C-alpha cells in the first residue's frame, strides 16, 4: 500500500508546474488502473505494510475515491479556463485523495480517526475557496462544527478501547466485545453525522448548495461513505448492544428517509434536491448495517458505491445546466430538451439510476437492503414501500420539470454539451451499470 501512497505524494510537485492540469488528471486515471490490477485477486486483508492494508470493503471505496477525484478535475475545466488558482485546486484534490486513501487503508483505528478527520480540511477549503455564494462561509462552519462536535467523543472512545484491550488494530477487534452504552454512542455518533443520519443531516444540503462542482462530487461520492465504512469497521465490537438498540436506529433512519423523500418534492434548487435524496439513500444504508445480517452489510456496501457514482453524476448534470443558465432554480431550468436533447438522455439515465432501476448498482443494493430489513421485521415493509415509491417520484419530478415545459424567455445564449461533458457523464454511468457483469467480486463470505 505504501508504493501507491508514494505515487500520490510524488505527484504533488506536478501541480505547481505550468500547464499540468490535464497531466495530473491523466496520471490519476493511470493510478486507478494500476491500483485495480495489483489488487485484483484479493479476498482477505492483503498488501500489508506500515499499518496499511486492503480488504474488499477498502478496495471498493479506495477505487471509488480515485475515480471520483480524477473526474472532479475533469468537471472543473471552467477553473482551468479562467485560471482561478488552478495549482492550489489540484494540490487540494491530491491532498484530499491522500487523506481518503489513508483513511480507507488504515488498519490502526487511531490512524483511521486521524485521516477521517483530516479529510474534512481539504473539503472545507474547497467549499470556502471555490464556492459560489457568500453563504459558503456559513455552510463551511456547519460542516466543520457538526463533524467536530461528535468526533471528540469518538477519540475518547478509541483511547478507552486501547486502555481496555491494549490494541488498536481493527483486525483484532473480532476478539473484543463491549457492553458499555456510553462507549457505543460515542463511537457511532461520529459516523452517523458523517453519513448523515436524519436529525443530524442539516449540514449536508447547505454544504452541497454552496460547494463548487468538485466539492459536491467528493461530498456525495466519497465523504458520505466514510461514515458507512466506519460503522462497518466498529460494529464488530458492539454486536450485543446493536441487537438491543439497533431497532432504534433503523426506525429513525427509515422514518427520516420517508420524511426527507417528501422534503425533496418541496425543493426548488436542483442541487438541494439531489442532496436531500442522498440523505434518504444513506438512511437505507444505516438501516441495513444495523440489522447486522449478511444481506444488510453486503447491500449497504453495494449501495454506497452505487450511490457515490450516481449522485456524483447527477451533480455533474446540474453543473452543466448551471454553467449555461447561471442558475440552479427549477423555475429557470425548464424545457432543456429543446436546447440539449442528447443531454436529456443522460438526465434520464441518471434519474433511473437514482430511483434504483436495473441494471444499476443502486438496484442491487436496494434489493439486498430491502431483503435484510424485511427479514429483520416485516413492519419495515411499509416505510420501505414509501421510500421506494417517493424516490421514483422525486426523480421523475426533477426529470420532467427540468426537461419538459416552456423554456424561459430570459435565455439569450446557449450551447450544446461538449465532448468532455459527455465523457464525464459516461465515466460515471458506465461503472454504475456495467458492474452487474462481475458481481461476484463484491461477495465476501
């Protein structure tokens, strides 16, 4: 794992050379395929070195991080054209990728915590430095304080476990069981806020609306998955407690998912609608993890990766419209089919991905999560039906509202999609839907 880290570190000086924007982008793609080929046959923890390692859960999420970071550079061509601190922007993305890579590959839980919190800094810089409105400062503070408020108890919890068990290696925690409710709450609340769970989700729509396209992509694509990854790693310590209190979290996440889905119908900002739909999907992931059964764990992993690609692609689409109309309001983004008929196809493809239609990964993930939750309690059927129905509803609402209807007479200049944008959308859509052909890769037993 150290060799890949060195690759990323030695890319840093490239950011400060002239005209290296697309070079860095190309090298990240190369890095992605390098990482994929080296780790192709992994089943258990492998590539162990310097407290870093990789198993199947880490592997998928590291690949997702590299892929989304390279696509972030591709989506931010506007910065390159204007020349708005491009070098610092590239540096920031590379630093963020290093943090995410180390978070997912750390086997020592204190190192995991360090990089988990460290990934917050470049995200904050992205929102504050390249965001659009002055409200980005408030959004940045929301993001910072929501996350920091619950991360101190997590640190205390880690110290307590080390004092009790004398080890911080994640792999050893299968031999450790805790029945302390305070420890349980202090460990998992940080991950719930990061996901985010309903009630502690208010930072997410604000951060998304104010962030630049690259910030939105990394937030939706990878940052929300840090919470799910952390839960998957620490749940092994709290199996008895989750048996007792899991129902509480499942009910909150499912009821929250229904309410947030209804809230999506009230949104007039495209980015805000996509952000709220993320909260609803992550509610299902929390519910699946809290059932503690095989289908739930596996389904949550698949849905996290699928949602990362789909949601990121939807933010790209909203940005493509924003670059042309300079507004994200649904009242102005009407009748787009008249101007960009081919882009309309991409809207349709991502919307059906968002409502979990086959053959997308979202579909498989949701089928498995529904399976897990219904086997846990048949009463969850009611809320699951509503979440599935409403997710189709708001996806269709967004598609039909933005693509059909009378276009605004205020539009005075317009241009069709360029090849870079179509490639960007294709690179989100292709892995999301082609994964069905090699599904046995993510099965671990």
